[in-house]
């Protein structure tokens, strides 16, 4: 089985869970956060929606430099805009994965801050760690935010306290 086949299947499967979580983010509460040190829920949701972009950043380059990177730090306008961003990023990530030959997954990807090498990993490991697991981590945070706002948390790997499967 080609490496990309399993990665595409996982991304698509998890995308349905991620989308369920993003759909619950209330447009009228995008500026809410549970603590002064926490991201606002709108920024967190936008970050989750944007994270599939790392598939392209990892597979289509040999390094990423935080010192020269440009990030869109605009506040999200609405839940619909967040979902649109997620759908676009997901479609692009799937296209990139579909086009990636097996040998690309074993090449090295480096993360830099200026001249400092923060880490380097085989691209297949970077995808799981820096792209996929990154999504799951922040999606989990988002579920806590929803709970604190008394918004029903969707079941993902089985029922939740709010939803039977």
C-alpha cells in the first residue's frame, strides 16, 4: 500500500470529527476565552481549521523557517468562515497527499527559527506529529471550550456526555 493511502484515509476520517467540533463554535462568542492566557475560541477554531495547511508545507518543502514565515493572524469573521477555511485547507491537503510519491515521505523536513534548527524529522513523521497530532491536540482544547460554554460536545470515538452515537 502506498504511504499516502493510509494518511489520506486518516485525514478524511478525522476531518469529519474536526468539522463536527468546528460547527459547534458559536459565531456570537468568537471573542470568548476561558482564561486570560488562553486563545479566544474564534482564534482557536480558526487555528484548527488552518492546520491541514501543514501537509502542504511539509510535503512540498524541505524546511520551514518561523523567522521568515507569514501567518494570517486576522480574527475569524464567523463560524461559516472558519468552516470554509477548513474545507479549503482539507481539500488542498488531500490533493497534496494524493500527488506525493512514496519516496518523498522518507526525506527530511527541518523546522528553523532563523539559523537555529529546532528539529528535523522524516516527512512521514513530521506529518503525523506536526500536522495530524497538532490538529487533534487543539481539537481537544476546543472540546473543553465548548463544554465551558455549555455547548453540546459531539461524540467522536464513541458517545459523548451530550450525544449518543
